[in-house]
């Protein structure tokens, strides 16, 4: 089901939200007044869950992507209202008592029993086993956290700043990049906005260290005045909630429902990786520091230097010029390759649809089963940056797959939102290889959301443990580093010539260049998240400095990246999951490596055991089913060159 977005307005968004909440309230009242049969209690709860996902897809989602600021604001308000209504549902005592009856029965088995278990867990998280005063305080804090999260993301998206430079300041930048920049306030000037397609190429290629520093300062202080106090408040509220439940910290509470189970397990995971990564990372820092000293006389490598010298080494020692590489990755060719690879491996066909949604740039597709032609799902792609739009890359479920009461299956619908290099009047959208990797990564989420066969919304698609949810996207990145795969779709945008084999070999050979610093950077984010949400000191500056030390680089004074670190809302106490999931993604890909990188047989098994299953069983059970053994970290460590 694809919604009609052509008539969207702030008023329509408010109407959709009003109607969804009103209909859900009527259904809730009917549940508590009815009998305690499955069809009168649990099935209507699933209907409500589906209705609320639909309302987000039609209303709340537009707060992330709609070009009109008033409509975006209405979308953010809708998201907040829908989230608060979900909290209100969980706090209803009569609803808790209705579902609790199923917990004492022994007639629910399999995924039905799992649904009861998880629903009751949600109710317990709403404080139904706390005293009334504590439950009231919990509800107030939960509502406030929703408000803070919506405001935090809105402040990032709407932060409007740029670095104004002259044409002479753009030394070393290709003409296509200069052409893509917005005009500055004076003739002969240009605005480098804080969107990724503007920032990353400049940090990668500009020899102007002073301008790299200035742009990095702006990028890493986005929304700081508005968001720092919101983050401090959120951390304090989460810790207070943990206290109500008698656990040492928010991290302890969150991880009870994750594969890791405890903060101590996350700490051990990082402790095992940090020593070898630190040893390798120091070698990488020393190498780039020598290059910096040769250029400037200063040997102190700063965070805003790393991308530039990484790019320089790739170009001079591996022959990898990212701008030359991008010539072979026009978006249309990458998309064609992505769809062909996933179609062949997972048994799918794709059909682009001529439908109008929320912006003319958006493209929409149907996914069908290659074996019988049946419609499986839909997805849309919104890939280019624009003012006020969500500033990162993510996949959003807009309609949840689930079994309806009449036995039919509801067609899932999802959207990939990204900020890739935008086309210009004279050149197509040319993707950096890192953008190709991001595209494949996010499409892994799309496949997870749209190929689900879960009978229930609660377990549909990416509704799995948060520290497993990235594994089906991490695995997708591997195909972008395979020479035999890249050569099938990388074509020069003007000549149509395939990417030269030696360029692919050089690109792949440079894959692990400075990989230790990259993984230490990921650990920094995860450690900051864990420390903010663990027991003890919550001083933002102190936590930031302690976690930053892992990077092996001096801190860029004056910056405060947590103010624009949106993962602190939604992934709070769970950011470690990116690296954690990478271990499992690498392990799963090892089966493709051993049995056939593009094997439809392995692909069919992966589709069935991982993508279709969703959250109907635990992530560890998924891994056992697909791998046929206990998972391990051997493939991950091998990729990093660590024994």
C-alpha cells in the first residue's frame, strides 16, 4: 500500500493523526470491555499497532522529508503525538490486566507466546509493577523524553549554517564539486553547507588546513546551543527511570532486552578489540603525522586532518583517487547493480512505479517474488539533500507487514532516506565509493523491512534486538568491496566503459587503510553512549574527553559532536550495536564467501532465515539457523587484519 501524498498539508497531517488516535482509543475500549479470547484482545492490539505505523507513514514521517517547513513541523508534531499515545496505551491499567490473563495460560505457543511475552514486557516497562506514585512519575518522564527526542532531531535538521569561501579557496577541489555548491553572498563566493555531500569531499581533498578546521568546527557544533541542554536532561531522566526500576543505570535496563544483556558484556567486547586496534591505530597516526609535518611543520595530527591524509595516501600509494572512482559510480548504474544483485541472490524482481509521493526526486518501486510474480512489498528512495530534510541516511518503515484477521498479508512499504551527491545541470549524481557502501547498507534495512513474513507487527521486519538490527545491513556492505561484483555494474558515466580492473584492485587493496582508526572512532561513539547511560559521572564534557581518548587524536577544542549525534535518541545505550552487529554481519557473509558470493541457494537461505523471520525469534537463533553453527568473530578479525 502506497499512501496518497499528493494532498498532504499540515491540516491533513493533523486529521490523519486525530483519526488514528480516535480509532485506536475506540478499539482499546472495546478490548478491555470484551472477553479474554485471542481474537478479542491480542488481535485488536495488532490492528492498533498497524494503524499507528500507518499514521506515522502518512503523517509523522513527513516531518523528516517534506520540502515545506510548515508541513515538516506538522509531521514532527504528529510523530510526538503518536509516540505519546503509544506510551499512554502502555500505561493503561485495564489493558495491562486484560493482556496479563494470557500470561497465566498455557495455550499460547511459538510466536503467539512470544507476542504475549513481549507485550507484557512493554507493560512492565511502563511501571505496572511499581507503586502508583512512581508510575505517574515514569509516565511524565516518558512523555518528556518523546518531546526531547523530536526536538533534538528537528534542531539538527533545521540548523542552517555554512562556510563561505572564494573560488581561490577551493584549490584541489574538482570542477564538479565547485559547480554543485550554492552561491555565496558575494560574487565569486560559494557556500559549503553542512550537508554530507558538501562537507565530506572538502575534508577529503582540500589542502587548506585552516578551512578544513573551520568547516569541521561548524559541522561538529551543529545545534549545540539548543541540543546540549536537551541531551543533559534526557540523560538525567533516563537515569531516574532506571532508579525507579531498581537497576544501576539506564544501560543496565536497556541491555536486559539486547543480545549483549549487560553493560559488562559490552565493556568486555570493547576491551578485547581495543588493544590490537590501538597498536595498529598508533602506526596509522604516526604515518599521517609525518605527512602533516612535511606539509606544515606541525606533527600534531588533528581530527580534521585524518580524512585529508587518508585520501592522500590512497591516491599516491594505492592509485585511488576518489573523484576518479566516482566517475564510475553514477547513481543509476549503482542502483541497477544493487537491484540486479539482490534480485538474483534473493529471488526478487523490481518494478519502478510512476507514482507521485512527497517530492519529485523520490522514486518508488514494487518488489515481486521472482518465482511466482506475487507482489511482496513497495519501497521509495529519497536520496538527495535539501533544506530541512533528515540529514543522515536511514530506512523508515511506513506500512508494517503482518497477517490480517482475514488471513491475507498486509503489503509492507518502506523508504530509504539519504543525502548522496546531488546531480548538477551538466553531471549526473556521482557517488563516492563510501556512498555506494552506504546505499547498500541502507538497502539491507529496506530488504529486512519489506521481505518480512512475520504474522505480527511486533516482530515485523527490523523489529529485532537493537544490537542485531544492523547485521542485515552490515552484510550488504561486503558486496561493494568485491572486485567480481563491482565490475558488473560500475560504468563510467559518460563513456559507459566498465571500471578498470586495476582500479578495482587498488580500491579493494586500500580497503583496510587506516581501518584501526575508523574502528576506534566507532568505539568512541559507543563508549560515550555507554558511559553517559551507565552508572557514575554524567558530566558531558568529562565523558566526552574520556571516551575521545580512544581515538588516539587530540580533541578539536570548541567542538561538541554529541549535540548532533542523533543516535543518542533511539540508539541510546545501544550504539555499540553497530560494531557488535558488524561481527555477525561478517560472520554471515563468510557463508556466502565459502559457498558462492552471489549464490541464489545461500541467498534463499538468508532470505528465509534472516530477512523474512524478523523478530519472530532471537537474533542468536537466526544466526544458528543460517550458519548451522555457533557464530564467532573470526571473519570480523580477519577483515581487520587482526589475529
